[in-house]
């Protein structure tokens, strides 16, 4: 079975590619390398012992996407391609709406033309907005997002749900919480090209000396220590969730939504403390103003995924911190 993986050389996509190949699937990757490197395909091959087919293309380009479908003949699609920086989306909303929506519409149209009707979509916990109760469950009504990145995910979820209602598309929407960590090999990990937007790679770049100190954005949130709380999930656990979602889609129709998280939240200061402890290193930090679009607290209820997909996380927050640092020291993060 051939799985088309858009954004497949990115941080999350590369780990999904490894897990798919290890599970016996053939993998075709489509990526424009705007936030990754062609070298990653070689690392995927080295880890799994199998080579994905790689297309360098812009997923918003209809002709390129159509030609790829004609050549690679995918049986299912896992869609990750899109811009993902929350802070940047606040200052460049049109960039995010244009790219993320165009990617998805172009892909869905190609799937319909070529008779591909299995889709796994990379969504985000940001679609929940700011809820009164925690943890977040899939039956909650989504709310107005605090940033355009989250709004694009919300709109795409609606597009996929409406398209699935027409009967030809079987879809699984996965709402990620906060993927961190790296593959045990250290060959693939999170490697932002500019100053990181997310906490773990920021901590890691401070740890290896690429940045002088960490900025903690806000210490006046209504949380136990004043810093934001998030549900961090190891990227390998997250990747395995996609394999389970794909298996689920093969015997189902319509659309289903699952949270992928651990069900436990850690504050920024707690994460720093754990990172320092497991890696025996000091992380200097300063308090900075809150960032636009950030919420005080967010963590998942992932029991639906455990019951219906047979998936649950296996790796701990200590594993996440240890693997992030180990990959960084090898020069991949």
C-alpha cells in the first residue's frame, strides 16, 4: 500500500515516514523543503532500511500535484504540508490562509480526480480555542481561535468534514497537542532554521549554545507558577498514532476526530526543570512579555484514541527532554 505523505521531510513528517516504512507501507513524500532539507530522506532510509519516493513540489500547484498523483498512484494520503508558526501567523495572516487552505484544496481535488479516498489530516489542539474546562475532549465545540494558524486548521477541518459527508472520502482528523523529542538515532529531530517558535527546540538551542538564553513568554498566567501549561507528546508516539489512524481508516467511512496527547500538562518552568535534571545542564532564561495568541493552559483527554485506535503514549516527559538534547548534540536539532 502506497501512502502519500505531504510535508514528509519535516519534523513530524519524517518520523511518520519512518513508522510507516517500519510497518510495511510504501511511502511517497511531497515537500518543497521550505522548512526542511532533502537530506532528511536519506536519514529516513538509514533508520528504516527502506527508501521513500520523494517529490520536490509546491503542494498548492495543481499541475505538479496532479502529475505526482498520476505517477505515484497513492492509496491513501497523510496531509501535513502547511505553515505552522503561531506567532508568525498573527503578523502574516494572509500568508497562512493562502498557503494552508490552498494546499488542502489542491490535494483534495487531486484525490477526488484520482480516486484516492483515505485521508489522515494533521490538525491541532488550537482549534479548541480557550475553553472553560480541561482536559479537552473531541466532543467539545471548537471556538474562535486566538491566532490565524489555528483558524486555518479549523477551516480545513470543516472542509474535510463537508467533503467526507459526500460519501467518497474517509477521513481521520488528528488534533496534536505539543510534539517534542527526536528519534533515538538522533538522525531526525526538530531543526528550525531561524529562532525557534516552540519551547522545546528553544530550550535545546540554549542547551547546546546556539542561543544565549531562553525567553519565557509570560509569568502572569492563572497557573500554578504563572507560566503557560501544555501537553507535550513525544514525536515518535505521535507518529505511531498516524499509523493507527491509517489502519482505522481502511475499514471505516466518514470522518472521525482524535486527540493525540498524553493527558498531562507541564508548565514552562516545570519543563525547564526536567530538562536540566535529566541532561545535567543549566538553562538560563529571562521573563519576556506574553506572545499574542498564546493560551494559559491546554492538555488533552486522549481516551478516545486509546479505545478506538488502540493507541496510547509510551514515552515520558523525561524521554522527550533526553532525546531532544541527544539529537541536538549530534547536530540534527
